[in-house]
C-alpha cells in the first residue's frame, strides 16, 4: 500500500494574481450593488464602468431618468463609484443595455 503525499495547493493563488492588477483590468464586469441604510432606505452603487464612459454624464442621466438623487464617490480601491438613492438595480441594468453595453458584462448583486 502506497501513501502519496498531496501537493500543497494555495487556494488564494488566483486571488493574489488578481489583486496585483489594477482595479479596472481586474474585472471586466460592471457591478451594480445595493446597500441597506436606515430602516427601509437603500443605496444603489455602480462600479467598474469602462473608461470611455463619463461618470458625471451618466450620473446626470440616471438622476433625470429615475427621478432620484445621486452622487459620484472616489474610492481608493474601486475608483469612481456612482451612488443612487433607492433600489435602482433593474433600472440601471436596462438603461445600460439599451445604450450599448452587453448584458453579459453587467453583474447585479444584492438580496
């Protein structure tokens, strides 16, 4: 009977490779997330926007289209993040797909 020693595999090796790349190339996805605030209040965040899109113009279009308030936040890790009041996940994803962004590149997170 032969006992074989299993090779040590680092389960985080792929994550380390991804962590060394900058955030824009780390993931080719646009992430739409929801965060719970006080009580029933929520906040929708959009990150990972491609460089060719102007976040200020998108924010202005979102605010006008969805009738909600929003802001543009500079994050150290995530870059520029668009924050909108309320649960706007479905509206944002349909808005982006209607304006030429592929549905396969959009990831909707939350509840």
